[in-house]
C-alpha cells in the first residue's frame, strides 16, 4: 500500500512528459493548454476563422462579406473610372551628344488627356519640348506615335495628334468660379507609375511666374500630390471633369511633391485651342510697345505724376499703340550703358486693372485676344487719359531692344 502513492506520481509524470514532448500542438490533443482567446463583442458582420498547424493555432476575426464603400470612397472610385480612359502617358525622345560628340537618346515622361475621338491630346509644352519622337500610351497599354500639331510656349501647352480607334475624350469643365477648399483629383504618370490618382483641395487661385513664359493667370494651386511625370495630366473636379492642366510643383529643389502644385486653368487652354483651330497657331495679343518699368525712385527723378506703371519708350511702327495714338519717348538718356527714352505715355491701368509692372501688363493682356479693344489708362505729362486700343498680334510685331508687350 505504501508504494501506491509513489506509483501514482510516476504515472502522472510519465503522462505529462509524453504529452509535452510527443503530443500535437497545444489546443488539439490538449485543449486545456490552449491560451484563452480574446472574445470581442458580438458583431454580425464578422466571423471567427480557425487557422491551425503543427506549430501553432490562431483564431482570426474576418469580415463576413466585403464592406460597402462609403459615399466618399464611392465618389473617388467614380471619378477614377470616368477619367482614366481619357488619360495618356507621354514619352518624348530627344537626342543629345556626349563628350565624344556621339548621339545619346534621352527620354522624358509626362501625361496628357484626350480631347476628341479624332485623337487630339493636350499636354504641357515642356513634356515634349525639343523631342525628335513622341509616343503616347493609352490606358489599355496600346502605344501610338504622336505628331505635334501646335505649341504655345507662353502658356506651356502643346497639342498632339494620334491615329487610334475608340478613343474616350475627357469632359472639360469651366475654370471660372472655382473656390478654395473645393475637392480636386490629379491623374497621371508620376515617376512612370501610370494610372496614379491623388486627391486634395484647391489651396489657392493665384498668378504664378513661369520660366521663359508669361505668368499663368488664375493658376490653380492644390495640395494633391503632384510629382515629376504628372505634368500635362488633368486636374479634375468631383464630377471627373477637367478644370486644369497639371503643370509644375513647388518642391524647394527636392524634385518631388511638397504639397504645393499648380495647374493651368482649363479656360486658358480652351482659348489656346480656339486659336489653333482658327489660325493654326496662337495669336498672342500685344500693344506693340517697348516699355520701361517705373518705381518710386525713377518716378521722383523724372517728375512723373505716379510712382508706378509702365513708361512707353517706343511704339512699334504700324503697331496697335501707334495706331491708337499712344506716344513713345523723345528724350534719349542712358541707364548705365543702356539707352532709355523718356517723355512717353505712362500706362497705369488696362481696362481698369492697375498696372504696376511688365508682369501685370502681360497678365492683363492674357485676358484678351488679338483684335480685342481695350481701354488703356495713361498719364501724358500730368494729364490722365483713357485711350481705346485694338490689340495687335505679337507674331506680327517688329523686334526692338527692350521689353516689348
């Protein structure tokens, strides 16, 4: 009898050893060894799924079915599905020369969007600038050689043409009446990643300067992520309609999105397209003058009646200003080694919009077209006057030294 407790202890130890060294994973042959599972609150849209193996066992909570999209997600998806077939990727190939004067092909990438079933595509001029070959890839991955139909360097726009079937044109909206805070979407080819959509809001509407071009008036500033390769792609409203053409980013030298991107307003592009259709080129409006910007110091030195504005140094022969009776300068002086002509009319406004710099004048002219009649407010001597001017065509202007407009 005294050996019975000893035998019982031996049997218990042997059984425990066998289970822990030869048994299955905890929870299968020894359910009492299973770690207690967290039991979440009952949810009719979820279910518990057991995953078991030789090393462990898991109790996973899964959704019973794919959840329905909320209203915001549904809108995002609708915009993407509507706009994607109209968005294209653009590859431009230019030829450069290395140190040994050997030709080296260089490729650039950008975006664009289809305008009509005939194959016209709008993009930025800097996407295809100086390219020997331009290739367009549609959303279905088909590739086509593109012809450059026209360019507008001043507004950084280019019109391409491809021969392809079953094209889906983008729907163009209006860019007037846009409001800061309005939701916008950008679709394009950032870093070569085709079909990428980002979302943000209109952060501001402002005039911005463009290298080697006129200021972009009413440019759309957005915090939607815009990166290299987005250039030329559409900026869309919440209905999937194009309100702008993504054109540049403010990156502080990082060459990537910093939360500040800009788009050319679609109304500007429509005016350019109208010129392409009617004249085969862009007719830039011009006053046909050579100008000198005026500040407080210069105004005080020469006794002008206003300390701001644009002084007309010379009018181009046969140009818009000369025909309207505007006067150029008649007193030749030197500013350093540069000759300037004083005594001309001082422009201070155009159609009631104050003109303080050549940029202001360029921006005001961009609101018009060649052939439009505008009211130019000037000082002639001490007398303030309003003069009607029929704007000329910049292409017909005669080049003279200085800043012409």
